[in-house]
């Protein structure tokens, strides 16, 4: 690793739920091990993040899980390198007793818009659409009440719009204690295979231009996940600092990083579901293979070298 020349790069993260692993990597000095100095900013729109990626304003994006399939179909040089989180486990919160998603037929579901004002795809809304379809319903058999185009605003208003009766139900990610305390019904849902969380997405142009950037990004993420999983005490202190500094991260926990895969390969079903969401919005995407987005050779080479197994003391 010592032969890496120092390089400054810039990244966007698309959700504050991605921050824990990047914070651990920063505070634990992981980036320096691969010769990188990284600055991060939050970006709330997939379209804005992709524009910055293509004009060189940023070198990689943490997130953007749906729209890149369409961009590949249109010949844009976007590529995803890793996926350390491959499922979501949402809950359904309703104003009425509910035992099945199928009971949402004819009900009003509160959510964000499907796209933002500049065309960015709202991934969580797409997940909720899949949950409805997996429940045996067509999308037009429920009424989608679009409350805002901001995910942060949506999270802040969920309890109020349910209590006021403005909507009948909402899909919720994370803790539901406040909803249960308010007397609302909570239905846990089955695991939904899905590409989500702190993926590494970049452009072929940037990766070709900057010395071994793809290799460094993947290696850094693998090292960061290893550090978090093997240094719990230090990691929890780092996350406590994050909770105090970033209001949107007040609910992050050690599990946010401990659940990430040591070998961050994408899950086949997760890829299929992310691709399906893109096709629902942009049917032209059906003309390409979903795997055209993915370049896993950096991860595969690292894995094949025995580097990852060596980190965890595994004998090959």
C-alpha cells in the first residue's frame, strides 16, 4: 500500500444512513492507508449526483442505486464497484389493525414523490412500490399521497400525517417506537433483496484518469468494514461523535456498520429488484443487462489475492 501516491478526491453520499462507515474510515485513518484524502458532501438528488460525477466535480457517489441502469442503457460511463448492503427491512405503519400488505387495497399510502424536481429517482419510494406488488396488489389499487420530494421532510412528517388522518399507512425504515406509542399498528415486513446503502459508484472516465482509483476505493471500503467489525469499542466512540455532530445521524448504531459484508459483492436478487425499479420508470432499460452497470474486477482481484481472508485470519 505504501507505493500509492497521495491523491485528493471528492465524494457525495446520497443518504445520511450511509455516513457511519465513511465516518469510521475517516476517523480510523483508513483512507490514508490507500493514499487518499477524501472530502464528502450530502446530495439529496440522484440527478444532481450523476451530473457532478460526469462533469468531474466528484469522483464517486455513495448511493444512486436505481437510475444508473438507465444511464448505462443510454451510453453514459457510469459504473458500480461494490455493494456492502443488499437488503432492506421496512415496516408498515397503519391507522388500522393490519396483518398483510394486501389489506392496503383502496387505502391512502403517504410517501415522497417518485422523482424530484430535477428528475432524480427516490429509491425508498421504489422499495415501497415493490412491497405493494409483493403483497399481491397492483400499484393503482392503492392511492399514493405524495407529501414531499424531500426524504428528510418525509421522515419528519410521518407521524403527524398518520395521526391527523391525512393518510392511512406509511412504510417506515428503522425504529417505530414513536408510532407504537401513538397507538398506531406496526407490521414487520419480510426482507426485500435490494441494492442499497454505501455502494461505490464512479465514472469510467474518472477511474481511467486517476491512478488506481477503483482499486483504492474498493480496498479502502474493505479495510473500513474490517476495522468496524473488529474494533467495536473504537467504532462506537466514532459513531457517538457522528451522532453528536450530525442531527440526521442521531439514530445510527453499531449495527449500521457491523451488518456490512466483509466481501461487498452485490446480491443477484438485489440487483434484479433495483433493475426492476428502473424499468418500471424507464421501460427502455429492459433492453440491457442489469449486470452491465457492475464492474467487480477490483473486488474480485482483491478477494482472489487472499487479502480479505487474511484480514479476518481465514485460512484458504
